[in-house]
């Protein structure tokens, strides 16, 4: 309702103090940067006084002041101060505060009041890919990918610029590779690095720094993961056999030395049960027998379900505790039947610090049919 009232105030010429303040700020910028006339843009949303500001801004010509409305829009030899304004539709729950049909009506009215700017009166060169496009000056958009596409259709952007914006949005929607590295999430880290690598030249300095730091940590993170190639059909169980282990002062196998307690469980269930005080459900565990065989019935939900995160927890009699992670992996180096590998442990109280090695283990993967 508030958004509709804002729009009606625009049509009635009644502007709030907030809208006037934004217009005043624009004029201050115009006085400081007169060479940018025709290249200013304003992006707001329909939850503030931005409709009011947009209507006022579209009327301005340098060095014109707010309130001095003219017929200048009809003069092709003058350059409007603002190239275009864009208003973002505010989401309200699963929908939008202003429904689509109202946004469409608003767009038509605003474009009628403020028609496309002629190419010779524009401060931005017309895209050669779309020379006959109408350079609309008002846009109503749902997200920045939508805005980029609308601006491309109107000739404000090149198709290549639009694609760069869409790719940047996709990068933002993926997890930051440094965040994935900090979570010791090998699969998430690989996905984030792969999505950024082909477009690294388009990334900003923050993204490049995050990419570089995460890339340096990838080897350490790989070392604390047991990577198992997805078993073929017919496999009834996957067995992780411990061949040797060193953790704290324990070396196994050794005469008179018992294997520490070893069990695999889904860490996502463990975290979920902790976050729900009323829930008494515990994460299902798969314990290792005293001879070092950890048998996982296949398929194993802790490995194969989406959002699951399998972790092997090692507990010693002295109270020490550490862990490593287990994933299904189709990349080079993932172990198949009879494959032997090494994995490092991280402290249980700092499980995301892959560089803090707390022990190691040699193991063999085998399939039971």
C-alpha cells in the first residue's frame, strides 16, 4: 500500500523531504562533476521515497535546480542530467510488495512522462549492437540480472557487458571460496574455485584475493579428506580398513596398543541436533571394530544424501579427539576398490583448521558384493 501511495504522490507532484534530499544530493554531484552530465544514473527501490526522487531527477538539466520544470525533454540539443533511473521491486514474503501488473502500469506511465533520450542528447554512446533501440529512461526491475537485460535491450549496455554482470551475479550466489576453505569443505571449495577460474579477470580485487587465499589452502584441505570414488552397482558395503594410525602418543598397530575409538557419522545431523534444544535425536554412527574395519552399508546416507557431511571421529582414552572428512568424489585421485591412501586429522575443537594436523592414518578402501 505504501508503495502505491508513493507512486500517486509522484504523479501528483508531492515530494517528501527524503525524496527532495536525494535530488539535492544529485545536484551537488552535478556541480562537482559537470562533465558527467548525461551519465548520472539513479538506482533505488519502491520501498522508499525513490519514486519521488526518480520523477524529479528525470526532469533535471544542468545547471537546473529542483523545481524548475521545463519542456527541455523535447529539445534534442540539450543533455538531461540523468541518463536513466531504475527502481527495484521490493520482495514481501514470497511475492513482491507491488504486484507485476502495477509495476507494468507504472513503467508505461513513467516512460510516457519521460520519453527515451535521443542518441545525440545522450552522454553514453549508443551500443552498436542495437543502434535502433529506444533509450528508455525508467526501469522497474526484480534483480540486477533483470536490470542488466533491460538496459541491454534499451541500448545502454553491450551484450558482453550484460554477460559480465550476469556472471558476477552467479559468482555472488555461489559460496565465497574462502568461506568454503574456512569450513574445510573440499567439494564446496572446488565448486567455488571452478566457477571463478574462467572469469578471474572480471573479478574485483576482493574476489581475486579470496580466490588466491582459498587456492593456497586447497592442498591442506584435500589432505584431511578421504575421497572415495562412487561404488558401482551391486556393492552392498564399502569398507574403510585402517592400516596404520598415529595420533597423539598412540601408534597403531603396535604391541600392547589398542586402536582408539573410531566412528563415522553425519556431521550435519550432529550440528542440527545441537541447534534444536528439544530434539533428542542423535546422529547415527558407524563404529570401527577393534581390528580397524569400518563397514558402511551401501548406499550410506551419511555419504550419498544431499547436504550430508560424513566425518570420522577418533577418540583416545586420554581424552584426545580429532577427525577427518569423507566424501564421494569422481575427481582424479579418488580411491576405488583396493585403493590405499593417507589422510591427516584435524583437532575436534578446531575442525575447520586444515593446517593444524593432529595425527594421520593410512587406510584401504574395499567393496563388499
